[in-house]
């Protein structure tokens, strides 16, 4: 797989991810929600501190650590992608690596720059791009924008459920709100787990069969011993 094709894939994912985030950030108030394809697919605007699927990690200090970790991963990932392309790894593996790379890069952009270029979002006002007086946070402290929400099943745990404390409680599948970058990472990881044997076929060592001519003590007679 050629490097220009990998670069194009990454650019397309980043463009789609950032375009949707910019649209949500500048058109939705925090917590605003609209149906896209019925109640099971919605756009629901939330922000988080940078981990995938809305998870948090250690407050302000954790936010910096997480952003720095993602930055290092993207830098190292750049060299790694170039290396596996040059060595002509399996096309599927390269695509998976590119998906994970693009997803990490997409959320890194939010963490590094959104605090500088956007005003803060809240339930009563839409954020503005390049506000007077600066953005809502400093470098590395931007919030990651999430919006994709798929509450396909919404019910309650039945009375016979084995865990008594959960009985009668609400259950929703799928409850996390995420973005295109998160999806890209998840697809890349899941595909690697499913098709890893195809991407990394086992190397079977075959020992050639050799015939070694040997002399038998009887005059004029030869025999061959098969060795493995």
C-alpha cells in the first residue's frame, strides 16, 4: 500500500471529524440533542477531558498528561506508519494502523487547540470561533467534542435479573456519546483483533527431505537413507 493512499485516508478521517466537531461546537448549545435517523441515532453535544467515549482522567493534571501522551503517540505513530509502509506490511494492517493514528490525531487537535480558538460552550449559548479576548482554556486544556449517540435499546432490568440491586433500573444500549475519531480508533482496534491471523500469518518452517546415499557392505549394492 502506497504512502499517499494512507495519507489520503488519514486526511479524510481528520477532515470529517473536525468538520462535524466545528459544526456541533458552533451550532449546538451544550447538551442540545436532535434526532438524525429516528430516536435510535441522535446528535447530542457533550464535551469531555480527552479520553475516548467520554471518560475522564485525573482532572487538570491528568488532562495534560493525557494530551502529552497522545502527542507522543502521534509523533511515534508517524514514524511507525512510514516504516510499515516501506516494509510492505499487510494492507489490512496498515489500514488499521492508519485508522488508529487518525483517531488519536483527531482528538489531539481538540485537546491542544479548541481551548484557544473557541469560546466556552454552555446550555444557554452557542460557542463562537476566535472570540474577542481569547478562548475558554489554555494550550493543551481544550475539551474534546462528542456528538454521536445511538440509544438503540432503552429498557429496564427485569425482576429476575441475577444482580438484585440492578433490578428495575434503567438500561440503555448504546449509552456512550462519541465522535468520528473515537469510531476510527475502535474500528482499527477491533479489526486488528478479528483479522490478526490474516495480517500476521504464522511462519511454518518446512524441513526439506534429503536423501543421503550410503554404501552397503555388499559389493556393488547402494542404499539411500531418508533423513528429515
